[in-house]
C-alpha cells in the first residue's frame, strides 16, 4: 500500500526518565494528533530493564497508526515529538525522556543512514515484540516473517505487563 493511500505503521515508545509511564501515554496521545496520523491501537504499558544501556527501568508500549506520511516524513514527526518531550542524546543508549522508534511502515524496506525498516532489532527485543504482538498477534514483517516466531529467542528478557 502506498503512503499516499495510507499505510499502517507501528511505533515503539519508551521512556525511563522523569514521569516515564505518564510520558508514554502522553506520547501516544500526541502522536494521534499529528497531521497524517490516525491512532488504530495502543498496547498496554510494559516495564523492562534497560538493554545495552544504564539507568532506571523503561516503560514501553507500541502504537499502531494509519498514516499518509512516507516513512522518512513520519520519522521526522517522531523525532520532533522526542524533542518536544525534552529528548537529549548525550551518548548512545543514554537514559531518555522519550524514545520513539519507527518499527514498521506497511511493507516498506529501507536501509539508509537515517532509517532502517523494519527496525533492525525489533525481533530481538521482548519489550518491542510483546507489546507489538499484543495489538497485532498475526503480524509479519518483511524479511522476518511471522513476528510471533521470534518470541522464544527473547524468553530470557524480563518484562512486566502493567496494563
């Protein structure tokens, strides 16, 4: 499906600084207000320890949106939202007020310095897969196949569903 006709995109949402759980909910609400974006579903909030990072536990969720924006334009919207929530990038994997990752955008495949689709680690992270499969249990991703098939490889990653 072309971006002009509307594509379903999945956004990973995480935060571990400040009022992180409230930030996740606020980010979902803000995303739904953006031109070219219509919220289809949002997962429960999940708590996880940082992966390849330090700091407090993360609160995570996934949102499904219908969007008329091309992948790169949607990425720009996500980065602007991160900035609006005070995101700073002092070093790789730093704790963050808000992290928005474009996980999937329809069947789009990208591999550029700015954007890789599907997200390169979505199938390796329980904090992405579990909320994603909560709202789209039969979802398949280009090059990865059925995402539920990747869950066993993440079974050792602690994750708590908060609702």
